[in-house]
């Protein structure tokens, strides 16, 4: 919304700064940070009052959790989402269809996570509502988002929300730029997926949301890797949305995605504000409200900027967490034996005697290194 101030730069020159994505990304980070930091205590107090006993703790989990985490309120994702949404509305260009597509997924996944958290708190059980129903809801949201991306990247290109609305009712080619799969380390080449892009893109988004959800199990464990991944994709989105930089690096240019750098920056600011209250010992947990929303946002941005495969590298920590659960369940159902002492894998290390701060900080380091590797794919082609 503040981008409109640039229209008055002929009256006051410095207002021209609002045209620049880098300036607005910095503003989005600061705004989200201070919003969450300022309103955080009130939100925590309200959630503690409403929830009473707080988030239920798994009785089969690490013994220390029953002593140190019992009674801590959840749904802290509301803090992150509120700061993210306010900051995005203020600093992102409202004419960008991609901004609204990403926010559609973020709010949709957040709503699903909120309902799941609500059931857990009211029933005082770590089980929410049906996993199949939750996945179905996530898939519907992700499919719609991928369809909207195909519309947004149609020919002629959609440059404003008004153009996007008009394009919804018009036929377009299934080989639209959004429906292509770009390969890392390969310059100027992409595989056209056609309508299969809907299934592929939706799978990436849903998998990303649930992978971050699995990672959220220790104080600060999910939020920092989410910020690192978001910062990485803020850079990628900025470069992919700039014709000159995209051509220089040999990556696929996606018109309009540069604005997603502002959205990703808002997530970083909101995440930093939340981390102030989530640092050990946590005053609040993000819950599924936050983890699903953050994962959905990161996955959607990766699909929009055509770096789905790079997401596997940048979000490698999330991938390992999700795979540990899948492997544990699959092997146990087949053999009755456990591969890990407990899944997700961060609980396995807890069972092996690692302290919570050791696990969290070491996983942060791994996430940072993977982000650097992901960024390296931009140049190694």
C-alpha cells in the first residue's frame, strides 16, 4: 500500500524510495518485528487466559517436556501471521497477483492449523482432527494456488490484480511459464509439465507445510530455519523477478515475483519478534497455526519462482524431519521395530542424551549451511 507514495515523488523526491523492492523489504522486516514485539505480550496473555492448561504434551515424549513445557500456551502462530499480514499489506505492491496467491496459501494453511490447535487445546489431546481431512483441505488450497499461478503467468503476462481477475475467465495455454520445472545447475532449460504442474506444485506446497510442522517440536527449532529459508527465497525471488539479474545468472525469469521478497522479509521480521518469546524456556509455542502457515508460504514462494528442487536443499532440515517420521511409521507398520528412538528425528537425539539447546543450535547451523548451498546453485550453471 505504501508503494502508492512513490506516485508523489515529483512533489517530494525521497518518496521515490518506495518504488524499490529492497527498501520496502527492509521496511517490511522492521514493521513485522516491532508489531509482534509490541503486541506479543498481550496476545500471549490472552491465549494463556483462553487456553488454561495450554498445549497438551505427549506422554510418550521426552520426560523433560512434561516438566518444562506443560501449561505453555500454543497458537503463537497468530502472532507471526498478524505481523506478517500487516507488514505485507503495508509494504508489498498490492497490484502483484503473486503476493495475494502466497498470502492465500499462508492464511489458508494457518486456518487449518488453527482449527487443529483448537481441537487439541479443547480436548487436551495431542491429536487434532483427522489427518486425511487436514491433507484434503491443504491440497485444495494448494491446487487453487497453482492454478492461479498458471493464470498469473499466462500470455499476455498478468501485471496487476485487475489483469489477473480478467484472465481467470479467459483460456490460456497449459504451457504457461508457471507450469514448467526448472533444473538447478542447468541454464535456460525447463521441463513443461502442462496440467501435471497442478499436482506437482500442490505436492511441493503441502509437503513443505507439513515438513515444517514436523520440525516444530523444540523451543526455537522451527522458527529460525524458517527465517533462514525465507531469507534465502527472498534473495531468489528478487533475482528471478528481475529480468537483468535473471538473464545474467541464467535462471528462469518470472515476471512479478520480485514482490515476494517483501513477503519473505516480513516473515523474517515476524519470526524474529516471535523468537523473542519462543526462546528457551518458551513463553508460547507457534503450534500448527504457525508451522503449517510458514511451511505453506515457503513452499508457495519456491513454486512461484520456479526453484522447487532448490527448496529440497534449502529446506533440507525440514525434509530430514519429515522423512524420519515417514520411515519410522513405514518400518514400524511392516516389522514392528523402530528405526529411531523417537520421531521426528530431533526427539531421537533428545533420547540419546543431547540437550535441547544443543539440538536446536546445531540444527540452526545445518539449516544455514544448506541455505548457502542452495544459493550457490544460482551461479553454478
